[in-house]
C-alpha cells in the first residue's frame, strides 16, 4: 500500500494556526488546507471571515472554549477530531493565533499519535507579534530588550497561575507578552511591583488585534492594570510591557 493510499484510508489531521483574525494574515498553507478539508473544527476566535476559504460541502463544527460558558471539553474535541480522521476525512483543527502557543496543542498531538493518524502543524501569526505590528513597534530592541517572553495569565481555574517566575517577569529589559491575562493582570502587577518592577514601566493592552474593532490602550503598567479591572466587555486581548514598549505620549 502506498503512502497516499495509507493517508486516504486513515484520514489526515492539519492543526492550523488561524492567526489573530484577519483573513489576510492566514498563511498560504492554511488557506490550502482549509480549501481541501472535509471537516473543520474551529475555535470562536478562528471563525467568521476566516471560514470563507472552506469549500462548499465541508462540515463546519464549532468547538470553541470560553470562560464562564458551557464549552466542549478538550478530551471531547480530541476524540471528535480523531473520529473524523478515522473515517478517512481530511480534518482541519483550526486554532486562533499560533497553535504552538498556549493552544493546548500537546493534547491534540497526543490523541492523533495514539490513534495512528498522520498529522501536521501549520503555524500562524500569534497575537503578540500582531499586536506589536498594529502598535508600530518591535518586540525586541537593540540595547534595550534582548529577550522576549510569552506567559499565560490564565490557569485552568481562571486564576493567575501560582508557579509563574515572577523574578523573570519583573525584568523590564525583557518584553513580556501576557496572553489571556485580562482578568488577572492586576494581581500579576501587584506581584511584579513587590518584586521591584518600576510602576512606570510602559505597557499596553491590545484588543481584537487585526480586526476592524481593534483597539490599543497605552500607559504605565499600573495604569493598564487599573484599566483592565472590571472590563469584561473587552474582546480577546493581550498585554505587553517592558522598556521596548512605546510610551503613552
């Protein structure tokens, strides 16, 4: 049996990065995989205009997970993905941003491997780089920020993860990008200040990056922490702080 026959028999899974939401920021490979898919399992943030590339007749299944709302469990999503692939389908699992960054990709890779289903990972533009591009600055800066660090502000229970390396995160000469941190950034800021971070460290919060509703708010880290408190209406957001971030002026 040829490799092609083997793939047709068992199906195939493409774990695709949808980027921050603008269809123009999809990679060419992502567009090709969407146009060839039999089944597309997509997150809430990887929907809308992005799905225009899916061919007529393909099955579209929303599997997004949002805090405070009944959502499919990750194990259910993985089982569904594998079940379709076992039927010989070309499955696209489309995830917002880049699937390798805080996307629970490991669990889906493990499910595919355990089932013996061939898979690939198609990278996407992550919200950190999209936010920096939208705000017009570089995440790294010679002589100012030689290190860029990505961190999640959201543990499995929705709280600030208890095992964060606060010493590393309090380094103003690194550019720190906090994913999923709207609700916990004030708590993180308190820890950073207690560890010696200057309260005037420049920061910004970027919401709905790359979409028509995109917005950026700039200020000191203390001002951004105060801004985020009690603002559940903000859409998907990322916080970036450090000496390389342009000031509010």
